[in-house]
C-alpha cells in the first residue's frame, strides 16, 4: 500500500492573522504526508463560513485538495445552495456533509433541514454527481442516537441519499470500528468508511472532546494519562505510541485510509505517520 493519497487531514479556520500564519506553516510541514485531501470545518450555523472559505483558498493555493465541511442545521435550503454554488465556482468538488449543531440560543428554522441525509439529498438534487460527498459515521454510536441499531439505520439513510464515503468519529478501540464496518456491510452497504484519528495532545482537552462526542477513552489510557499529570513530554510520547499502534492495527486489517484530526498542529500527526509501516 502506498503512502500517497492514503491519508487525509482536518483543519479548522484560524481565528486571527497570527493563527492563519501558523496554519500556513503547519500546512507546509504536513504536506510531506501527501494527504489525499484536507477538510476544513464549518462552524455551527455557518458561524465560521468566511474563515472556512479563506482556509479552503489558502490550501488550494498550495496545491492541496481542500474539502469544506457543510452543516445544514441552522441554515435554510436557499442559504445552503448559495454556499454550494460558491464552492463549485471555487473549484471544490468534494464536500463533508454534516447535520451540525445549533449555535447556543438558536432554535430550529421553519422549513430548515434537520438531518445530514436531507443535506445529502439536497446536494444530489441540485448538483447531481458534481460533488463527492463524505458523511460522518459513529462506531461507538452518535451521542444523541436512541440505540446502536437506530444509529446504524441513520447512517444507511445518509448513504442511500447519495453519500460516497464516510469518515468516523475518533475512537481508541479498533474493535468498535471493525464491528461497525461489519454491521454496515451486512446491510449491503459497501462505501469506504475511513477511521477518524485523534492524536493525544493533553488529557483535559481529550476528556472534554470525548465527553461531547461520545468517544470512549479506555480506562487504562485514562489512568496512564492522569498519572503523567503535567508532564507534557511523557504525555506526548505515550500518546504517539498508543495512536501509532491503533493506526497500524487499522491499516493491517484493511481500513481504507486514515483521517487525522490535527487541531491545526503538525508535529504529533507527523510523528505518528512516521511510525507506520506499509
């Protein structure tokens, strides 16, 4: 298996000029991985839309396929279509289609889209096959799903609406990924399901993210991280080792790729990448 185009990455829009300059430096450093694409997040209700578009343009200028996220909750269909038209005019032909979360204090819009499957269907209705559509998958179940079975049915609905591929929420137990992939295939769905990978930067941040998204941190990992306290070097070394082993297990057992949630940093993701064997 070639390293080229096997990996993809996620960035979020920088919040100020200093952050934008750091992200350009991160991009230059991380391109050694030759990522197939770099996705760019899209804030709740489109709150970072302008920053997302500027980040996409920055990546395109560096010869990278930039893939914007697009969330439908909090946006009317006509707003979404206007954004899609802008993406098309920019030369974007790949989208990560998400439901998203409502900004604090905002209620659901009348006649607004409610589900990612609605967004996928809208894109297909108006743009046919112009956009390659990525959707989200949750090996450990979406935190708001009623049950694993209901969550699986929601995923299948997105695929049947026209999704081409999926990127998972991050996880630390590879069995959760493989069991989910097996359940999807048993339903006759055979699109690529790419594992999402979260490098470990610090314990408090990881705990906060995981609580929000429903990702389980195994007890042994939590205990080791807690034991390190404020020892950043030990946390980094341990995290690189743990995530490298996870990635290697996924690669060795047939995962179709790896998608890294970089948090706009390069060093830890690169260290993991350099550990992998093909």
